[in-house]
C-alpha cells in the first residue's frame, strides 16, 4: 500500500494514477498484501473505483477525490476460485 503523502492510508488506498494530456492513465503496484487466490486477502469479486481528482491524503474519509468516473468488479477469467 503506498503511503507517500498519505497520513491515514488504508488497505483500499492504492495511491493516485498518473494521467497524460490525452487522458490515458498508468499505474503500477507491487504488493504482497493482496491476492487473486481464494482466501481472506483475495480481491476477486471486489470493486475498483477511479475518482475524478487526486486524493489529498488528509481529508477523511473521502480525500476530496470527487465523483467516481470509472468502476468495475475484479474477476478471474477462465479460472474457478474455491476456498
């Protein structure tokens, strides 16, 4: 979980995306805290939400991120999850 600039980050905080002038975003995260394997730390079936503004890292609980501009559910293709 990235914490640079965040004083009260939580597990769902992945940091901010880098967006170019054309609106294309990039993001890279390496962590051992999440998995797509079955179990307590699995992110399969959870939502991913992208907000319109950068998290200010201070205001709780929203970070003044604005409205959601994109969202989806994390799914595995071609594999069954069993616990």
